[in-house]
């Protein structure tokens, strides 16, 4: 068995080595695949904070992913068309600056997460799942009817947004941005998990009544985790939109919410690097098996069934010999 910290280090080494090797061999598409995996991992790391620590089975996290994506799309669209976004009381100029877009995406995703969280956390179990799903579908159908930004056809951005001092059109440089953000968020999650907030949140997940008797509000703790989770997933959405230079209503789809959760289950619920491993496995299978058959999801389904039945701790739990889902 491999100690979990060594497994985490091995995953980080792979995320560094693969794109560097691809750059040396001029396999630029491999760098793009690695970037896609890192961004999807970031979205799953966000959900894992709510799911792994807080026990919140959200089936609508694509809502925040889509908000982040459309934040990038709308701001970049107005920048490339030299028009302002008219909100009635005031107007907003477009921008091609990644840091500004990220900040706006995080703020908007957080605000929406506050509203969704306050309403959804009035319920629990399957009702919580269905409410979060309903919010995702609301945004999905809204963007389909949002003709000003492409409707169901989506919205294309001509040139990737900029980052100070870097040429983001160079695949390895954009990958570096995404990788550093992923590492920063993983570090944040690790610190949160061991902080008083993380310990209280873990207690609220396991024994909410006892948590309440010591003066802590389980609902408030879960709401804070849900908002942080939504903000991280919204940031991932902005990066994903920049990678593809395209946004569409499918970013809000319930299928994508399911995929994010799938990454966590594959890697290990509550594991720090579980979502990263799950996202890498998914993108790898999608690329290689997708070249063989259009029905590659069948093989993914078989792997998922095996994981659920025989490796409840996911890939991380299986390799580290620790089958439990939570530390």
C-alpha cells in the first residue's frame, strides 16, 4: 500500500511531468488535455469541500460552474465588441483581464451560492439534492433563452483573455496558470479541513445535534462551506470557458453536475486529491476510449460500479489501504 501523502506527491509530479514532456515532444494537444483535467479537478475540489466535509450532496454545482463560464463569456464579449453591458442603473465595461474576470466570477458564484444555500439547507437528504438540481435547471433554461449571448448556440470568444506577464495563447503557460490555482485551492482545502471551522463542519456532518448543543449552528457551518465550494467551482468555470473560448448552456446541465460528483466518487469522497485523481481518470478514459467507441461511458460505468462495491474510499482509499471515505 502507498501512504496517502506519497500518493498525493506522485499525482502532483505527474501533473508537472506530463505537460513538460508533451511540450518537449511538441504534443500540444496533450497539454490541452492536461489543462482540461486540471480545471475539471478544480471544480470537483470545490464540490468535495461541501460533499466531503459537509456531507452536502449537491446535484446542482454546475450552476456555479456555468455562472463562472458566463461571467467570462459576457465580460470578454463586451470587450471584444467594444460595447458596455447596460444594467439599467449603471453600465459595466467588458474586460479581457483574467484576474478581474476571476474576481467577478468568484463574487457572483458566492452570491448565488448564498441564496441557493439558504433555501436548500432548509431541507436535507433527497430534497436537498432535488432543490440544488432545480436551481441548475433554472439557469440552464434561462441561458437557452438568453438570445443576446447566443441562446442555445452558445457564445464564442475570439481570443483567450490575458494574464499580466504571460502569453495565455501558449498552451503550457495557460496550463501553468490553471495548475498553480489548483495547487492553491488544494492548499486552502487542506488548511480548512484541519482548522477549527473544518473540524466543526465535520462534526456537524456526523452529529449535528451534538454540534448544536455546544453552541455551534450546523446550518450556518454548512452554508459557509457551500458558499466557498460554489466560489471555487465558479472560478473553475471561468477557466474552462477560457480554455475553450466558448460558453454554452450545457455548462449548467445536470449531466455535468453528475460528472463533477463522479470525479469525487472515483478518487475518493473526502480525500484531498480524490477529485484530482478522478478528473484525470475521466479525461484519460474520455480521450482514449472515445477514439475506440462512442459508447465509452459503458466502461466508465463498469469502473464506477467496481469502485462503489469494492473500494468505498475510491482510488485513493484502495491504493492507501484506507477504505473509509473520511479522515
